[in-house]
C-alpha cells in the first residue's frame, strides 16, 4: 500500500499564491507518476498537473503559466506552486500516485479562493 498525505490548502484572495505538498510513503517504487487533481462542488474530478519520475510534466490548459509542479525524489514529495489564483481554482485538491498500474489517492486538501 501507498499512503499520500497532502498539506497546504487554505483560504486565499484572488491573485494570491499557495503551495501544496504531498508526501508519499509505504510501498513506493522508483518508476511512478505523481500528480494533482481537483474537484469543485458539483463538478467532476479533473487533472491539474502531473510529473513523472524522470521529471516530465503535464498541465491542464486552465493552469498553464500559473501553476508549477515539482518533486523532491529524496523526500518522495511532490509540490504544486499555485500563483495568480482565481475563484475558479476553488476546489479540493487531491494528490495522486500511479505505479505498476495502480492509482493511489490522498484524502484531499481544500483550496478556497475569494474574489
């Protein structure tokens, strides 16, 4: 099993910044993809950004140029730096880890952007 623990969610004003963190532990492997997804009330969960163990990144169009995903492999931790936040970014953000065909999820951290 893999455990994912997110932190960093908060209430922030539009235009502000936040950094989310996700620490992985347990049966983790070198080959993996980690990422962030989000789900707003009444909407489906959507991809925000992912990063592979080789450092390849992928972003949703809605966050390109504003969000940056990064990873500290020594700490098995992935980060999401969110800048220029908008009210549309309000959601619960979930950390995800994909390894050997299995998706693991964190419990989520709430980001609220006030306009």
